[in-house]
């Protein structure tokens, strides 16, 4: 009994981390995800598995682990909801005792030192609301992050860096950790009306909290998740995030001249991205999807920028007509809705 006392004291001195794993039909990957959390060098965590009404054996796998380990709790949902809504549903399960919240999506995994490194960074910087680290997205490292000599940025500086540069500092939910009080402040931590909202949780926090970055690879993510991500990539919906964040947060952190100049650059690029999506998935379908996505923040569809983008794409295709036709045909046949 006396031998276990130091361990008990050590655990009580370590803040609890709620690790959230929302999943839907992740049977091929879920075991690897769960095992990566159980292999953490940081011992004081709970793992909450949130099943978004899976139709494969994902729930059975989660039930097996929940029976064997008291640190694991399964929330089995019979109603399938959007990805953002499932992320929020998971956030509402965080323990009242938790000081930090760490997402680990059901088809991702984290390296053994992930929780230890992130908790240490947050504990050393009480004004930091979120910390991010490099992630291996299949064979590429993302995001760029701040300069190697910078580990903590003020919220304002972090917001300005993101809005003014093409070097993303924030990664996927699996690449980040948040203070639990930040997560609890809003019933919808992620914007449930958006198709993809990896950036807004950080951006929303920067009026009050600072941002930290760890220059190490601490997680692994797959490039596409079945169904939802494949559809978003095909419609180029992920490419709307930069324009939406600039529209929503630019006036808060940028001068008028900075905002005007950056807006022209972003809309020009966004117009070409949407035009590419229209060539791949159809004009009407893509236009409707982007109009809905932008309407969430009251932003109109930039018709002029898309028209210029269509001209650019048309000229590009005219230079390589056979290659362009084959690429479009291959994409259409491979992604029948």
C-alpha cells in the first residue's frame, strides 16, 4: 500500500485530460486509434468514444475496450448527425474534473508522448487556450506553425498571422489540445452550421487566450475520411474556410487597408478553387454548396471572382484538352453520388 502512495500523489497532481474520439464507420482504424491513447506516457486521462450511429463493427470494437478499461466510456448514439454536430456532441461529454480536452478522431492516432507534451506546454503557460503540434497527414507534415524559435504567441498575433499569410498554424482537431473551460464556454464549440470548421475554435479564443505550438510531430491523420471529407474535397468546400475566416475575423484583427488587400488576394484564389470544383463536380451543385457555406457568416457568393476563375480554368483546359477531359471524367466516374 505504501508503495502505491507516491503514484497516487503524482496522479492527483496531474490535471485530467478528456480525450474525445467521435467516430462513424471507422472499423479498419478504430483499434489503432484507441491503442494509441492507451499507450500514452501521461497517465491521467479519460477516453470518451462517441459513436455517430455506425453501421459497421465500430461500436462493437468500442464496447470491447470500454468493458476492459475503466478509463474508457462509450457514448452510443442512434441518431446520425453531421461531423461538426458529432464533435460538439462529444464536447458535451467532457468530465467536470477535466482541465484539458484533446480530440483524437476515430481514424487518426497520437504518438505516445502527445498528451504529456501538450499538458506540459499548457501548464507552463496559463494564458494559453489552445496548443497545436505538427501532424503527419499520411506522408506530409502539417501545419507550418510559427517560426522554430516561437512557441507562444499572443492571441492577436496568432490571428493576424493566420489572416495575413499562407502559412497555416492550426491543424486538425487531432493535432490540438484545448483548455476545458474554453470548450465549455459555448454549447457549439465547433460551428455546427459549417461543413468543416477546424479553424474557428482557435480564432474564437484569440480575443481572450494566447496560442502555443510544439515543433514536434505528435499525431497522425488520414487525408480523407470516408464520405464526408471526400464530398467536401470534391466540392472544394474546405477551400471556403480561408475566405470565411477572413470575412468573419479580418475586421477584428486587421486594418482596413490590410483587410482590403488580403480580401482581393483570397477571393481571387477562392474563385479559381470554386471554378475547379465546378469542372469536377458540376456548376450548379458546387455553386449551391458554396452559397450555403458562405451564408452561415452572411457572406455572399463572390460571383465576379468565380467568373474570372472559370475563365482561368477554361483557358488552362484549352491548353491540355485531352488530359483535362480524362481527369474530369475520371473524377466524375469515381465519385458518383
